C-alpha cells in the first residue's frame, strides 16, 4: 500500500480556497475597511518573505526543501534561529492576510486550524532526529 502525502503548499492552496469560499458563501459578519486591507497586506508580505527566506536557506545549504524526505543538512541559521517552522509560519501569515483582506469573519477560522494541524503533524513525524534543536528553538514564534 502506497502512503500518499499531501505537501504543505497543497494545504496552503486548500486553505486559500476555503477562505475565498467562506467569503463568498459563509461570510458571517463582515469587517471591511482600508485598515483591514492594509493589515492583511502586511501579513501577506511578511508571510511571503518568510517563505522565500526559508526556501533560500535550504538552497544555500544544498538540502531538500520537500518535507518527509531525508535531508543532507539541518538548517539552524537565519530565521531558523528564531522558529523551527518558518515555512509553516509564513503560510499561516499568508492565510491570515487573505482572511483579513477579504473581511469575512468566518474566514478567520482557517489560519488557526491550519497552524494546529500542520504543527501537530510536523512534530509527530520528526521525533528527536535533530538533537537539541527542537528544544532550543520555538515551534513557531510563541510556543516551545
């Protein structure tokens, strides 16, 4: 039996699709304003910056960026000195930015569900293969 894995960018696309579906069909109370648009844009830009920066660190280390495969190097420098999941954090901020930008209150439920699901899945599959790194660096930015 072949184990099928859904890669994180696919989860991001599913989250974005869910946000736009919530906006269109299950919006709930709306909170649209210029401030919301700007705040959502800031979250989007920071999230995209985290994704590009973390991906660049993997490229510089000449190791694979695809999760669930063997890697040649453990990246611990740069943004990985502050968070061990900058790509998940970046994707979460992209989702939050989109949810705030569309202004549908129900869409704000998507980013926390994404964070909870992805971090729990990531942590369960890693074990202690990275030695002390998981104990010394925050999982996202606010929790060890």
